[in-house]
C-alpha cells in the first residue's frame, strides 16, 4: 500500500491563478518531505525539502507547508505560468535511510 | 543540477531479449539508484548502490540485476525482458545515504518490450 497519497490526480488552471496540491502520508517516523517537479519527458527536479520540524518552505512562487501532526503537506503555486504545467511529486523519507516513498503525483495543466 | 546521463533514452525490444541501461554521473556521488515509473504509481526502487561493487535490492527487484564497477557508472540489466518491464526507468544519485544532501535524477530511459 502506498504510504504517500496525493490529490487531486490532475487539475487544470488558468494562467495567473493560484492552486494548491495536497499530500497525505503515513510514513512514520519520517526524516524529511520533499516536493519535486517533473516536466513531461524529463526527470524530477527538487522544489522544496522540509524536515519534520519545519512548517513552511518557499521557492519562488512555490510554497510548501507541512503539518507533521496530521501528516499532511501542501504545495501552493502562486500566479501560475504556462511553464508550471508539469507533474508534482511528494516524497517522504525515513530517518537515516535511503528508503523514499513517492506519491503518484498531481498533473497540473496551466492554460492561457 | 548533478550531471547524470542515461543511455539509451529510448529503446524498443522484444520479449526474451537482454537489455542494459546505463547511468553515468559526474558528481562523484557515492549512492546511486534505479527506479521505474509507471502510470498511477509513484517511483519504485529497483536496486541501489552504496559504493563500487556494493549493491542491494529495492522493492521491485525481480527480473533485474545491477552492476557498479566504477563510482560514476551504474548499469541496470534485464536478463530476459518481459512486457511487464515496459516502463520509464530513472537513475538517481545522492552524496549521502539519507539523501538529505539531495537526490538528483537523470532524464529517464523509456523502454518498450513487445
């Protein structure tokens, strides 16, 4: 059973609008939570990484939040651009371990 | 980004044939990984390496083998390809075991087994 669930599976937004992606996980204990962006036909690229003690982390127009008590994270995209069209993957890692649990991703399509 | 290159980027083969995918990194990272990505699934670990000639199995290792003769190269071999191994394969590397120093991915190798 996947320990990382993402929602929605896909969404379409208009350029300039904001959107929020959700990630729920059951990995426990965990070391850090990351969000990756994966463009079509490319490898994933790291956007943010948060340890269990951090609540928020920003990278430009991307802001990730983490609630370790409820085991939830979100990725907020502000003022979306066409280049934000991609799959966004939530990844949770266990302490002192190479093991990573990957969500299936949310596909975001930004339309002009 | 770390310099990780995969080859070939695309390959079509027939059931029962052997296939080798190559991953080359220029960052002198100690740890290297092979994942497969399928629709509706998160990336799943096939095998990983924690040093030259040191490898171990991941969660979906059946039907796959790996070798690492040099720090920079990590090979994934399908001894006898099956249609269920049609997938996109990603190589990744990290400087440390816990990947907190970063996990860097290659561009992927799309394999189709007919």
